[in-house]
C-alpha cells in the first residue's frame, strides 16, 4: 500500500470540518459526501433537480482532479433528502453508464441531510495499479 493522497475541488469543501473531499491509498479511491453546491458561486440551489445535476458535475470534476474518470467508479451511493428526487438520478446515471452490462453497483438511501442539502453522492473508484 502506498501513502495516502487527498483531493480537493476548488470552491467545494466541508467548511471548518477537517475532512478532504476524497482520499486514495494505493488504487482505492473514496470520496466523502459530495454535495450539490456550485463551486464557482458557492450557491446551493433550492431545487432538487439543479442540485442533482450539480452533484454529478462535482463528482466528475473531483475524479478528474484525481486523474480518474467515471469509468473507474465501482460503487455509487446516493443520499437523498426526499424520495421524490430518485427520478432525477437516472438521467445522469444513464449518461455516465449507458451500457447496462458496464455499470457500477449503486445504492440509494433517503435520510436527513445537512440543512439545504437535497442530495449527496459517495463514490468508490479504482485507480490503475501504482
């Protein structure tokens, strides 16, 4: 196992909490809860569809910072504040993974999220062996 590396995305963080957005040891990459805040403006949209689109964009940008693509994702956990947002997930999921025989595992949970957050994504991915 190699040394732990951490990854951040400019404009997106956990505030005063000392937690990186993602961490990697060896070829194992794992994110913290990624939120749907716009990193360019710092805004958190009030509507779920916009937050869902933004959270997928944030994950893709964070993967890029780590030198990875969505093709390296092996598991995606979706946390929703409201089950009615479930239908907003699949269009982004299908855009990333159009081949039904080449998709990662996924789990969706409805739960209480921090104030204003309507969705969070947690990602596990595998990098190339070092």
